[in-house]
C-alpha cells in the first residue's frame, strides 16, 4: 500500500504556507487527522523514516527516494535519472513487513534557493534546519518545520537522513560513535567509508559551537532511535552513481530493520573518526592537490597532499602534508584558497569498537 499527503510545515511572514509531501509504504497509511496528516500503522511492526534535502541543494537524496518509490509501487516508468542497474524488479510496497515513511524534500525553502541554509529574513535564529531537531512547535521557522516532521520521525524505529557532499568529499555514512544499533544500520546502508562521530562529553568544542547536538541524527539517536546520515556524492546535480548507492543503501537498511526479507550485504569497509584532521592553508593563494590524490585514498602522516603557490610570482608558499595517518575524506577542488581554509580533510581510521 502507498499513501501520500500534503503536509504544512510552517507559514511564511506573508502567510504563504510552506508545504511538502509525505509518503507511507507498506502496512501503515497516512490518514487525515485534526492537525494534518498522521500515520496510522499497526503497533507491532517496524517503522523506518527517511528524508532528504533538509539542505535543499543536496538533491541526490530526493532522487534516491523517487527511485525507491518507483520500485516500491511497481511503476516501471523510466525515472530518467540514469540509475540503470536499479531497474530490475524490486520489492513492492505490498511486500514490506512494516512501514516506510519518506519525505523527499524536508526543507522546501532551501530546496527552492538551491542552498544549504535560509536567509536571515526567514529564520534569524537558525538558518540551518539540521541544527534544531527535534524542533519546537512554537519556535522559529525551522524549529517549527522540524517539529512537524518530528511527529513522524520521532515515532520511527530507525531513521535515514539523506545528505550529499560534493565531488571533493568521499561518499560516506555518519553514525554516533559507540552506538551499536546506529553502527549496524550504517553497515547495512553499505557505503565503503563510515565516519563515527563522537557526541556529548566525548566531542570536541567545535561540536558544541556548531550546534551539532541539534542534528536530526544526534537528536534521534539520543531518543533511542538508530539513525544514520549518508553523505552521497555531489550536491546540485543528479549523479546516477550516487542515486544507485542511495537506493542500494535504503534497501539494505530496510532489510536490516526487517521490513524486507533477507540480510543486507555483508559490509567490508573502513571506519574513521569524523571531524578530526584538517590540512589548513597557511597562506592564501592557489592550491594544487597532488595529481594522484583522490577522495577516499589512504594517506600517511607527513605525506605530501599538494601545494599552495603565489599566482603572480609562482613561488611555492606551502607544501601541504597530511597531519596524520588516515583517509582523505575531502580534497579541496576550488583552487583559490584563503589562509585558514581546509585543503584536505583527513579522517583517522579507528578499529572496531
Ligand atoms: Zn546536508
């Protein structure tokens, strides 16, 4: 069974409502309640919640949910996003032992702006929607939007919050370090690189300063709901490989949570710490990464990762070197850098814990 409903998330100063669409597949259905749509699902079967594009320029997650929709409702129409190998007959919504709830565009405002955050005129308190979960029904615009979606997410047994990075960032999945349920869900999603993010007392000051406690993943994990944040490659453009990775990941997550039969593919990747090593530009100039350095590569401490040069004199200002052993999870592609900019992000490998 598939049902969908228009959901009003908040209203703009002009009175125009901010709306999005919520979908339910499987054993539960969306019904009209007093306060808008709500999920009516049997209490004894699992619910998985997935959303995309709370950072609106991160459009591949939306494409993933569309492709998944096509497979679940058995519609064989060509979606046109080029994810060819995903076209074999897949599971249908009728086969789901549980309920999948999806929101393809969690933040329509940033989606319309093709942006990461909203302008201050819309939300002076929190321009980044992914810093205010679980939201507040009487709070700022983003807090209200988050609270409206939390009515669905907060009732789920597992959450996948689809994001995308950029061509300069390796595809990976973030989960809360030390949480076995989140780790299991991350392995089921199946990206080669998993980043374990510390939280609370184990986190660094940057974590607090940047408001990471308000991420959907963190807020939900703290409520006991296993949650992961896949970061698929590329914002702004639909990339077939990223869509394929995301669809495969969603099917793996649905298997792991028991909505689909069978086990997820065994995972054999690398785990590293999130938010740790950064090779910083000492001087402004033009950055040229080492020609053979690609995101996802292993690097050793002291290894040359590129150089910053003066564009007028051609003088080398800095030979940039990895500050630790690890995985190059980001490599700056935009050559013009300012002092203090991140040239290469290095995630430190950690062993199973
Ligand atoms: Zn994002």
